[in-house]
C-alpha cells in the first residue's frame, strides 16, 4: 500500500536518482532520449526499493 511516507520516499529518491542514472547512460558524453529513458527506468526501480524499505507501513 502506498502511504504518504512511502510516497515521499519515492519522490525524493526519484528526484535524486533520475538525473544521476541518466548521466550514467550518456552516449559519447551526450544526453540522448535513450539515456533519459534508461535513467528513468532505473531511477524508478531504485525509488520503489527505497520507498518499500524505508517508508512506514500503514498501521
């Protein structure tokens, strides 16, 4: 279940992970659509794991 705590963890983690992961997938130093798409996919998976791990469960 997506609680407020988990939503906050997801949003904050995604905000930090997306630009970093997009930079990792650059092609010849250029930020392409493919790099952005891969960055978003990986950032989403990282953010979901962080939200599940550190977000408070509904009581």
